[in-house]
C-alpha cells in the first residue's frame, strides 16, 4: 500500500481503527485559530490556588511547600464509599455505584514552570510521587489513573504545573479495552503485546522518537492525534511502583527530552493530555500480559494556533488523521536529538 494514499490502520491495543489521509496535508485552513499559550508567567502568582501559601478554591490554605505537593481535590469527580448508593440492573437502563477519590499533584512550587522546563532531578521527584500515589491508592482501588492536562486547549484551568490522580473501584472503558487486547494477544502468541510491538518498532526505526537506556518513545503506527506518542519501558514492567531506581531516573531524562521536543515543534509550551496505564490492582487474575506505558495526546496540528478537531466523521464513524505517523515521528525525532537542553527555563528576572 502506498503511503500517500488513503488507508486505515488498526490499533491492536484498543481494537479501534483510524483513517489516514496523507493527501490532505496541504489543504488550506480558514477555520478557527487558537491563541498561543501565555509566556512569561510569574514565579509566584498571589491569585493562583495552587501556589504555596495561597488559599485554594475550596478555602483550604496550601502549605509553603518547596517540592511536590499532593492534596485531595476540593471538587472531586469521585467520592469514597457511599452505603446509600445502589445500581440499576436493566437491559436498557443499567448503572452501578462509582466509588473513588481524586487527588492533585503540584509538580513544583514555581508557577512559571512546566515538566519540560524543570530539571531532570526535579522531574525525578514527580516520578517518585506518581509511583507512591499509585501504590498507596492501588491498595484500596482497582484502577489508579495518573494524568496531566497541560494548556488551555486541553481544558486545563490553571497554568501552575500539576497533574491529577483519580482512583476508582471499577475498571474504566479505555483500560478495559487494553486489558482485553493484551490478555488475548498473550494467550494467542505467548508474548506481551507492547513489548513485541516495541521490538518491532526498534527494528524498523521510522516511528521511534527517542530511545534511552530503559525507555522508548514512539509515534504509534495507529496514532490518532497528529503528534501522539507512546512511552514504554524496555523491559517487562506491570505498574509504576515496579520501576527500579535506575529506570525512574532514566524516565525523568526521557520525559525531559520528549517534552522538550514537543515545545520545540511549534516554538510554544506544547499542550497535551497524557496519562499512565498499568496493570489493574485488587484482582485475583494473573496479569502477566500487562505492560506499563504512557500515552501523550497533543491537539496541535500544523502550527501553534491550529489544532485538530475530533468532529463529524470522527465522532460518528472513526478517527481520521492527515499527517502520517512516520512523518510526525521524523519531525519529533529530529527535535529530540538535542537532548535535555533547548527549552528555556524562565530567567531569574521573572522571579
């Protein structure tokens, strides 16, 4: 199949398809133009409800923290055990209680930083908190979702560097798809779907963005978002807490390189949604088939002001993309070769 012709690609991790239309990359754009993200943020914002010492929206005052800071979300989407709640079992109207908790992790006391602008040792502290929170909440809940929405385009309500952790007693829809796909692949091929895929991509190379001692970042063959990436440990790892110290340190460096490449792409602080998927907790099943991984879903399409819209055919039929994953990977790979440097950390004059 010629790479410049319309074709569909299958995602073995979700069971979904994506329509790839390379011939559309030069189409003119007269649609909505977004405003670039703000630059030159202050080191401390007295009106920010995540900065140290400030009162949050719920009225609680933050401590004067000097590293990462974790707190229970003041407006949680999930609540702990509610004995009065019950489900509804009906062929058409089926519901069940949802028990859980939601937390916020501030990456830094600095209001003007992002993960890309933080040093590798600072990112390492974030990695440690991700692992700690996952382990702690996994003792009580089946699924622990660590995720970050970065930038106004992704619905982020506050530019202060932070992410969220939602823990729930059920297995959500997207992880359930991945659980089924990895389980079926393991039974059929006696191997891990994502590790087998990783080795295939390492050999071919055209979709690899960066490779470190312990990690590989790539644009998936089946990517939906223009510059979507998948970050994988190169050995069999089930959950974030299972990472060795060396893998955590290397992850911090890999994240720095990947996110710096994103920022270099259009010369802006790149918006995205990202999150970790690992084996579920509190299950009697043997989960040998699972592999830890992180998804990065950035919305920008061709510039800092033009984003990808999932509408029309994509909502009603299946996702569609213009730029091929191979072309996207080549651009990111060239930008990632500069290593950790290249994303400007705010100068001290901004403090």
